[in-house]
């Protein structure tokens, strides 16, 4: 008991063992239970939690008569895991923390160490299937979520390496005609995704010829006039023996007059409906695949830069715009991404960016 100013009513006078006389005032009074907490045992079904997971701690208070006495919960690192007043632990991010359960009436406490891990919960691939010509290469870049996963490494494998093989960086090489599957597996073992690979015979010039304005990079095509790209414009630029089918990035077949955007696919099929080849359309600046370049693309790009939603595959390639525009308005993001906004007329804004 500290020597202090008097508060409240005088309650009692006590004689201490050393003979001193003390006065007890009301403000110092606290009911002291007969039997105090002597031990606190803390346990949990799990001490290894995944980010976002919650568990309730099991707390045993001894002796039994004291089990209703007040206790408090403290997390040594609330950034890793928090604990509420009734022992619910919530895993926030990777790391370790000690949860202490302490008696309010004295210094008796129990502890438990909680480890939080952040496993891979998503492997996102733009392509569900890829058509490649014998000898072609194509790189897949899966988006691994969450961005703060402890181990974002993936392991690639091919079901049939005679048909297509894949290296540790995700570069697929088409070896011979046939079908196979590529598996992308998170190294932490939790998740995997598959892609169908169709390897077709290399087409020769007589089978398909593209307009000179286009730039063909194996199965990706750039160099499109972005002003009016619709199904007919594309068909006009391809000379082929085969039927041409155009699909949007979601896989819906596009009809005459419909606008074509990034991620759309040109499929060549023979009279028996066999796929002869597929090409992806990349329109620089159109990162959302709607065929227009406007402020929506800028928003999508901002989400990519801020890692809210990463761009992938052809969309990722469409974010680059290398041409210099003199009458452009330049925006700089903090990470040095340059964005050019080109005011074309009173109604249209074109947005280009260079990363
Ligand atoms: Ca767009």
C-alpha cells in the first residue's frame, strides 16, 4: 500500500507487523477473493495458423474455485495476431507472437506461442489452353496470390515432355504435334493449376499470310490500328485457306461488327473443325480487353501498379506503349511508371503508358 493523499472515507486503522499504524481509505479498497488464481494453462488446437484464420484459445484456471476470476489476454505482436477479451486469436500476417493470459488479481500468467504463415491461395493464368506451332516458345507468368505469400515459387511440369516441355521460368517449347498438359504447382504444396497445350504443325506461308502492318511474334500479334478494330478489320488482314474465328478474352465468339480487344484470339480451323493455329491479339494501351483505350485502362493499370489486381499474360504485354507522343500529357507514378494521356478531341482521350 502506498503512502498517498487520503481519498474517500476513512475505512479502518491497521497496525502493521512492524508496529507502524496505517489508515485505510475507501479508494484503496478492493475485494480480495478468498482463493486467488494460482495457475493458468493455455493451450490451442493449433499453434500454426494461416493468415486470416481465427481460433479460440483453451484456458484452464486453477484452482477450480478461481475459474470465474477475471483474466486478460495480451498479444506480444498484434501485427502478427490479435487476441480479444475472450481469447479469440486472429492471424493477421506471417510471423510469431506470444499470447499471454494473465490474472487481473495477481501476476499469475500462462503463455502460448502462435506462428502465422501465409500460404499461396491463388494461381491465376490468363490462358486455359495454348495452341503452339512445333518449335514455338511461349512464356506463362502465373499471378500468385496473396502478394505477401511466404513462398511464391511455383514448380512447372509437363505431362508429356515429348510434345511440349517447360523450364523453371515458365518457358514452354512446343516439340511435336499432339496434346499435353502443363501443371503449375505452388512450391508450398497447397495449390495447382493446369493448362492444356495443343501443339500443331508449323503453318507455311501458303496457309496463312498476315498484312505487313502486323507484327507476328509466334502466337501473339501486335501492330493493330486501334481506331476501329472489329472482326472484319481483322479478317481483312489475314489471307488464309482456313476459316477464321475470333473470340474475346473470355472465350465468347465475336460476330461481324463487334469490337476486338486485347486478349482476343484468332483461331484458324480447317473444314473438319481442327484447330490449325491460334493467335492472341495485343493492342498496346488496351489493358482491359474491351478494344478501347480510355480512362478505364488507366484505372486497370493503376490497380496493377498498386498490386490490387495484377495484369497477366497478353494484358500485361498490352501495358507497354513505346511510341513517343508529342502532344501528350505525362503523368508519373511514384514507381516511375510514365503514363501519357493524349487529348485527341473534345470527347476522346487516349491513354498510353511506358513501363
Ligand atoms: Ca480498354
